[in-house]
C-alpha cells in the first residue's frame, strides 16, 4: 500500500505539491482564527460529573446562578496618598465603576476579515463592588469580560478596559491594580512576548544549523523546515476542525504541545527520508532521481508509518482516561500526527522527486564514497564489545531511574511570572486579607427531592454542620448559611488557614472536611464541597486512577504493534524493556531537577502520564528505525554483529540529528509561563535525548549484536543456511554488500 502511494506521488509530484500548498494555507488560516474557540481554561470542566467538586459546581450554577468565571479580574482601588478609604472615596469609586460598566469596548477588525475568520468580542464589561480591605486601605471591584482569556483579541479588549480604568481613577487621585483571570493571562503574555519570539528564532536556527551541518546544502536545510511549517498549519486546522465537529474542548496548553510535536516529528520524518535519499543517490548515480525517490520513500515510508501509528495508538489510549484534560489530548495529538504521516508519504516524496540531486547542492557528498565517520566507528565498537556497551547504558539508565524514588505530585495552579503587575497586585491583596480568604471554599447542601413541591430547607437545620465545621483544625472563619430563593439549597462559605494549593489543604478536604460534611448534613439532603483544594483533591484522585489504567493499556498496545511490525516476540521484548528503562530514567531525572534541585513541591500531576506517552511513543520511532535497518542488513551476507554495525553507521546520523531537533523543539517550552508546560518540555527533551543517543544507537544495537539472529525469534527473518541468506541487492547498493558501510574489506569479519 505504501509503495504504490509513494510511486503515485512521485509520478505526479507537482500536483501533490500544489494540493498540499493550498490545503496548508487554507487550513492554517482557519485553524489560527478558530483555535481559541476550542480551548477551555477551567480545570473543573474536565472533571467527570461523578466527582464531589464537579457536583458542587453544578449545584452552584443551577441553584445560585454562580457559574465559574475564569476571566473575572479583581480591581484594587486605593488612594494615591496611601491613606485609608473614606465613605466619600467609596461612593466615588462605585460611581466610576458604574461608568466603566456602561462603556462599550469595541473589538477592532483592521483587516476587515469575514465573520468566519474574525470573532467580534465587542461588549460592555460587568463591573461591580466586591469588598473593602480589613484595614481600610483599598476597595476591591470585580470586572469580567465574556470570551476565552487565551484569545489575543480578547486580551487587547481587556487592555483597553484596564488603560481607561486607570485614567478614570487617576483623575480622582486614586491608583489601581489588576489581578486574577484575564489580567494574569494578559500581563504574562506581554512579559513573555519577546522571550517567546527569541526562543522561536533560536529553535528554527538550531534546525537550520543541524541541517546545514548534516547535508552541507542550502535547499536541504530550508526545504524541510518550510514544508513542516506548511503541513503543521494544515494539521492545526484539522485539529481545530475535529474539535468543532465533535464538540470537545482542549486545554490551553495543548496548542503549544501540538506545535512542538508537529515541528519535531515532521523534521524527524523528513530527515529520515533525506538521509536515505542521499544514500541511494550515492549508490546509484545513473538511475533517474524520481525513481530513486519513489524507492526510498517506499522503503523508509514503512518505518515512518509504523512509528507514526505507534504514536497514534499510544495517545488513543487516553480515550479511556476519566480526566477530561487527558482524554481530549489524545485525539488532538493523534489527528496532527496522522496529518504529518500523510504528508510524509505524499508531500515529502514529491519534493524529493522534483528536486532530485539539486536537493544536496552545493555539497559534493554525492560524488564520493562516504567516510565511516563517528557513526561508523561507534557501530564498529558497539559490535565488537556489545556486552560492555549494553551494561554501561543500562547502568546509566538505572542510576537516573533512582531519582524517581520519593516523587511527589504538585497540583499548584501558579501559571505566570512573579514580577508582573498582576502578581504584585495579588501580593498586596494577600498581605491585607486573612489567610485563605482570597480562595474561599463552599459547602453546598441540597434536598434530595428539591425539585418536588413543598421541599424546603431551614437555616436552623444547618447549625450542626456549621458548628462541626468550625471545630475542624485547619478551618478558619465559617460564614452563616445562605439559602437560595426557593429555599431548596443552601451554601456555607468557609476559609482554610493553610495554603489552598498545598498537599495539606487537599488532604484536609478529602480526609476531614468531606467526612464531617457528609456526617452532619441534615437528613434527606446531600452535601458537596467546592473550592480550589477540593477541586484538585478530586483531580488527584482522577489522575491516580488514570495512571493505573492508561500505563498498562498503552504499553500493551505498543508491544502488540511492535510484535506485528517486527514479526517477532524477542525483539519487541528487548525494545519494550529499553523503552521502559528510558521512561523511568527520564522521570527520575525530572524529579531530581524540579523536586530536589529547584526545590519545587513536586512535579506537575500531568507529567508522568504525558511524559510516558511522549517518551515511549516518540522514542519508539527511533527504535523502529534502527530495528528495521538491522533486519534489512541481516538479510544480506555477513554476521549479525556486522549487520548491527552497518545499521548504526547508516541510521545513527539520522537518529541523532532528528533527536536533537525534537529535543530542541520540546526544550523551547521552557519559556512557557505555566510550570506544568515547562516541566513537560524540559523533561521530554531529556527523554528524547536519551532515546536517540543511548537507547537507539547503543543499547538496542548492542542487545541485537549479543542475541544475533535469535533476536527475530520465532520469525526466520534474515536466516538461511548457516544463518545467512542472500537477497537481491537493491538497485542503489554498491557492488560489494559492505562497500561504503565503514568496514575495511580486508578486515576479518567480527565474531558472531
């Protein structure tokens, strides 16, 4: 199936190039314009409805009309002279706030874009008083805008409101501060804008530099990057279209991950094709490049397809996760990888077909036999001393894996730098308010038959609940019960005396507060607890359950794919053991860096699962490529060790270059303001580095050299009489089966 497809694309190369160009541009425009309409910043919306905090949020919305507002901004207003706010000041502040709420904010459309590509956020903000500081030094207001806070257009609308509010209050000799919701997001975006641009330029520069060093060619350096950017735009549009079609929301960090994955794997697949294409051009200078491009794409395309489908299958297992943030990540990554796979089998071979030998101009590498180089020497040494290299690589991975001992999960929600105006305002408010007040928790009590006529709650029935709640160690002030209009539901606000983002707060809610609430709720009612600690206590439980399910299912699915691909039982076992060691070593390294060296409370709760899928699935790419080449080399005359050495010599440059590119792409996430995304980026980059530099070019070839042709048991791949089989040499191979593979022809063959 793959060979006929690649043959078709190389025969009609210009048609496929035109088709991909049109699709890429069109889907890029649509995808970027609608991207923020399919993201959801509220973590609580990803929880299953069966969890306690999710039930509390439903009661809050249904019975009290209190829908969570992720955009709500807290506006601090204080006197310029630092004195306490007077009654006259409060009246003046409230009057200015009312005027701000009546001013309509207009969303500019300077390019006159059609409604399909432009979201009009024009609206009047909702501005209302909140409270006064206990010491009377400031008054707090609430301001809210409708829309997705991650949308740059809505952020511009907020900045218009902020700047106008500052001027309005300044005329009354009042200063202002803005924090929370879209204020945090907008300030962080402004703070990070220049840094993200610089890192983006450095990432592209790294890719160009590596391509120039690898191919000594202008076209081979630029074309893969341009092609991947074009296909990446098409893939993003496909993901957005899928989300709109099936009505699911993405986490705000997902678009960043998608961009990194697309850039990384796209460059990887193009590099695999380029290295093989250069090899076949060297071996057969007479055959038309278009025919060689078809042959090359057909051979490498099988390995690329297997690697891509492994990634898709691994992320498909997230469909069984209960936590929605994981569940929606699966289809998003799967769709973008499938689009990149289709481009790798059609668009990229077409580019090779039309460029031919010009792809490697002005390099003269096609005119001379390749020197063994570092990869040739490494392959020879691994093949001569496989046990030494196997032991050393396993020892390194085990030592790094030890770092995972004592791992703790961090459910903190901090998502921005500490030096923004929003962060400074938050600190000023926190200093003036009692502990826990800035993040209240609420008990919602509803009658079991609250929809029936005559059902009523009474405040006196809730006195026992509030009394017991006040007696809980770690709970501060408890407010009086508040009933809804129909008196079918009640809410009791309370405040914790501990950090609401700490593990202690989550344990307090799960182990003490909820049991007390359940026990003391009036007969015939049900009670639920909401709040930051309650929410992340449930998230912790959901994530723990998902880890126990997704890990084994994903591992089993990847193992099954490897068995079907390699037609062997022993080879997949070797690869899975190597991949497992690579994952634990990567996780251990991440724990050492973030938990111990940087002294964070723990690693992000999303890290283990996302890291497992990225490192295992993407690392499997390189293992499949080296295994496929070893199998190919074993089908030719020679020993198993010679086959392993030749495979390293031919594939190590592609694997290492691709690994550095992919690791660099993930490392660019280090500038993301969200700590969870920083950890995923840096630790995944380390995992990709281990996969490409240790697992694929050292550990796996060393294991194959030791096991010999028994690696493919029970398949008879590469076997014949005497354990060797002569196969028809491809048209592009040199005359001698080992010419150009780095082995001197007068050297005795290695012992098997």
